[in-house]
C-alpha cells in the first residue's frame, strides 16, 4: 500500500468567485453534515453522483467518509462558514499506484470551483502517498464532472462503456498542471481583492471627532481625495465627522461596506473584526499596531471564518488612484498621483517615500498597498492584481519577508515578462560575509538566497530606495537596450571620464567607434572634439551640433544605449544654446534608450519632457545613470532568453530514495548525518557518480579493502569517520598517498589512536587523478526551500567562498548560470591550457542533486566536496548528507497564508 502520510492541517483557500472555504480532513463528527450534503441534493444530482437517486446512498457515503482512518483512503471536505459544501475522496483498494476518486458539491454551489479546489488538494495528498493516477466512473451525461477532470491540467484519458465513462487521470506534476493551478489561483485571487481595491462602499471604524487620530486622518484622505463610492464613519459618539455620516456600529450602517478600515485600539480589534464579518463585510484594512498573539490569532480567525481579505495590521493603508474611484485609504501626507506604477511595501515609511518619488517623477501610482505585518494579503496577491488591472505597467516591491517564495517566484516569472518588477533587496545584514566553514549551511546566506530568487524570477533587485526610483524612471520612459554597449557624449572631458568609470563599474561596455563613425562625427562637431568613447564634443558644441551628433550615434548599430553627460557653460549661455533641448528634440530617439547626466542637477533623478509626450531620465550622478542602464540591460537579456525547463532525468529511483530516508529517520527520529553506506545508497538512487570506496572497522579490514581498491599506481586514501565530522582535513583525519600494507596499517592505527572513542570506522578510496576540485551542495531553507550551491571546492572553499546559488528545482538555464557565475568558471572552460572539463557531466550532477533536494524535503544539508572535474568526467570524492524530520508541503498548493 502507499506510504502513510499524516493528515494535513486545515487550510483556507479561495474559490473562483473570491470567497473563502476551509479545506480539511473529514472527522467522525462530520457525519450528519455530510449526510445532509447528499440529502439536500436534487434527485438529478444524486443520480449523477451515485448512478441512482437513492437517499440510502447518502447515509452509506457519510458512513464511508467518517469511518476510522485506513491506509489508502482519504476524504477531504470544503467548509464555508461552518457548512459543508463539498467532499472529495480517493481509495486505492487493492491497488498500489492508482485510486478511485469521487466528488460531491452542494446544490447551488456548482461552477464556483469547489470541486476543482478539492481535487487539487486531493491530488497533492495522493502524490505524497505515492499514488500515480486517479480513476473515476461517471455517466456520459455528467458534463460538469467530465469538464472538471479535463480542465485540471493533468493528462486524462477516457474510455466509454455504454452510458458510463471511465476516466484515468495521471498525477504527474508537470508545468502544464502548475500553470493551470496558477491561472485558477490568479482568477480567484483577483476576484477576492475586488472588495479591497475597488470597493463601492467604505466604512472607517475608529475615526475620532478631534484631529490627531489615525482613523480621522484616513477618513479625511478618503473624503478630500474625492472617493467616488459611498463613505461612512463608525463612531457611536458622533452623527457626522468631517462631513461624513457616522453611525453607532457596523450593523447600523445603511449599506454593508465592501471594505472596513479598522483604526481602533488593539484590544478592540477581534470583536470589531467579528462584527464586520457578521455584517457581511468582504475586506478589512487594519492600521492598528501592537496586537499581541491572541488578538492577532482572533483577527485572522474572524477573517477566515467570514471570508474577508485582510491588509495589515500595522500598516499605512491602501490606495487605488484610478480616477474613476480615487480611493486613498492611507494616512500619508498627500494623495498619490494617478499613474502606472503598482507599489507594495511592508514599511509605511518606505511607502511614503515611494509614493512621493513616483508622484514627483510624474510616473504616478495605479494602486498601492502597505502590507504591514502581512497576515493575509501579500506581494504575491498584489502582483496578480497588477497583472490583471489593465492600468499597471511597472511593479515596485519592498518586502522584508516571504511567505511562499516558490509560489511567489512562479508568479513573478510570469508577471515580469509583461512588466518590469523592481524590488529593494532589504536586510542585507550578512552581505560580503565570508563562509566560516566548508559545509553548505555555513556557505549559504540570506543575501545569497534572496539573490537566487530575484535572479531566477527576472526581478530587478536594487540596493536602495533611490536606486529603485532611478531605475524605475528609466524603465518607465525608455525602451530596453538590446545589449550592454554604451556610447558616452559629453561637453566636458572630466564628466566623460566619470561617466566612463561608472559604466565600467556597472558592467557596461564602451565600444570604440568605427573609422566611418569617427569621420561622420568629426564632420558635425566643432574643431578640437575628441571622437572616441566618450565623445568629447567640447564646451564649444552648439545645440544643433549636439543634435546632429546624437542622431548619428543613435543610428549606429554598434551601441545599445547613449549616455549624455552635460555641464552648464558660459559658452552655451552666451549663444542661447540649450544643450538639454538637443536630447529631447532629436528624431529617432525611441529606438534606443538615452539618458542624461547633469552634474549640477539638484534632484537625484528627473524626467525631462521630450517630443511626442515622451520623457528622458536625467541623473545628477553618472553612477546612478550607469546603474539604471545596467539594470535595463539585465532585464532585456532575461526577456530575450526563453523560459528554462526542468529536464527529465533517467535512472532516478525516487520511491527507493524515500524508503532510504524513512528507514533512517525511523531509527533516528531527530535526524543526523548519514553514515557512508546510507549516503552512497541515496546517491545511487539519483545516479550521482562516486569514486569507488570501501568501509572498514578494523585494521585488517582496511588492508583488505585497500588491496581491492588500489589503482594503476597502487595508492589509496584513508579517511576517518564518525557522526557529525565536518572538516576532515582541519581535524587531520585524512591520510593521503598510502602505498603498501604497512602504510595502510600505520595510518589506521594513527587514526584509531587519535580519535579513540569517536571514530566508528574508516573510508578507503583509490587516490584520485588530478583535476579541478569543485564544491556542490544543498541547504534546505525553512522559507525558500532547497537552495543549490556550486563553486570552487577543496580546502579553498572556506577561504575564497567562491559560490553561486540557485533555488531548486533547477532548470537548464539555472544550471548554466550556476556553472558560469563563480569566479572559478574559466577553469572549467579550459583556462590556463588545462582543457575544458566534462561540462555535460557537471550539468547532470547539478540537475540530479537538485532533483534529490526537490524530492526529499527531509534532506536538510548536502555537501559534495570535493567534486573532481576532468575532461573525462565528474566524480564525487567526498559526500555528506544530513537528514532532518520534515513534514512534506506542496509549495504550489492553493491556500491562503
């Protein structure tokens, strides 16, 4: 029978219409409700479910679902506000890999996604138990259930048998299935956010009669901002506040609010949320801070119980600057300018800075959410809203934490192909920290993990709010460059040098002009101009000459972007020339990005108005312009590369690997480092090549093992082993280059003496050939999931910390990036005349390591160090694996936080 998997805790998830249901396992106390679910069905629906309209079937079905737990059977129900609205079951019977599945949905709730959501959760549970297929019988006229199966995104076959259809559904987790789940989740998410971000009725609860309260400030912002919906205040001591009608309670309001703003003391939050839920409010914005654990739990419980979406607590508020709505439910000083940037932040202070900066630049805001403590609505929700709102063209995030990074990554990868997605890499507390040890957990840093997430998802990660706005200005106003080649034009040589340094430091290249371009430019520039890169047009350049110079460089195919560094001169002032105007009026300007640098500029970045309602970003420093151009070039390169795929691997024995892990954890409930034999068994399940080795626990066994292992030159290596040994070399627990029985015996006695009471045995290996020593490993991050690291190995890995990282599962592109990113990469491609290593085998090693990490969440840490890479192949010389008990969790399963 399939592996036993413990019941999953209840989770809440969204239906297609944005309402909330609880998905949980059936318990004995659900019998009456389940029987009622069937008894309330119409005779026609009963017939479609049981092939006969018998109410006796209802009792038997409830008995089956509520029977004591048994292997191979699982029943999940959907519950809305305490009422059971759906049931899904599977039963393997005598089968091992397949299970019969059945679904029932309450009358009146069809076509809202109840059945599909239940089946998705059932599929996840079945996969965890090793079930590979669902089978179901349905009447051929039951179009609803047949469509449900067909639309899942799983491979489904049908076999017609008279009036019945036999459906077989393969449970492989393909990208097609994940995309289908993602699309259903996006539609449900957007529907659930409608009451929050497009409310027709808003109530502010806790608006005071006197100035100074946060609630009153939000009420003022809504009222003064000319919110177009109905607006109410809730305050039992007032009939009107700021000209807005006020009522004693939510229940007394003449219309039920879509959105309620809670600005009451923390102690009153749970009861106020409960009151809102009972009144039918669909969304809450809680600005109150300082909730203790019980208050926080009660707030979220009320939201889940009544299906309310929640922003906050402890936040600045939300806004939707659509002129048809003009919703500004924040306590910021001013109203955000309507525009195209979607903004989500956790810090209210950062939110105010971004709103101000975007308004000043003229980019403006489509919608804004200060997420605060992020109990519910997250950056992932906002991404899906912006993807669908028809107004957002640029997304800005400032997130201090991630709830479900793998789901966020999939969403971000999709969204950022439609619009730029920028973030500030906040919390870089360990930036530049050297790895203090050679094992993976020490090498992995939070900075590295976030960097992997941003890189793989195509997110533009900046280091400050200023850099975020500088880059947003460029991406908003200019086309993306085709590459990283930049031409610099200046009217002052010193400014050109500064710009050249900044571009080189940002990773941009400055190609030398061709002779033909040099002649072309000299023909239009004043005498004394230096036509290299930078182009020094001299202080004598006129507006017309600068325009002609720009035109020629913009038409030149050898550059991808143009940076114009200008300083004000008395020469231009005397002739009435406006050199800045030359940037904004030259034709053909939209073919490539153009940026200005004006050293005298007061603001860090401005947008200069240009022809045809276009704008050109102007920076006060060349470093800012160069950083923005580099970010734009990276985005262009990411968009130009097709989405990667996770390759299929042959020779992988996932079920056998799971058995190895379960067997070990059964004997070691707290986990631990695997012994060499168990470690080798696990690597063999994934076809990961190891150098031949033998285990010995006595001196005589070591001699016999060495005789079997000696290569052509007869030399062997002996390594001591005991649980938890990390640094064999540092502990002097390794003997190299052993020849003959006497050296093997002496080495064994030395280790046995020095490590008496610790050593459990030794590992012997033939002395490896010469090659490049590499490091590969995995650490299981509690939040981000498995992170694969790769870089230079051997003892140098501790000193140099030359590692790159990507989140598993790795795509073909991720593997390429891992191999080429470390500083040691040239060694792998044949630098210094050594010849390239076997790159195909190296890719396979990383893909198989990634697959092992993705399959086995109990795999807490893996170290392959060294990995020997030669032109003839790749071999793991030393492998260490640590397991830890872990409850498997499907990161792509639809559920609320």
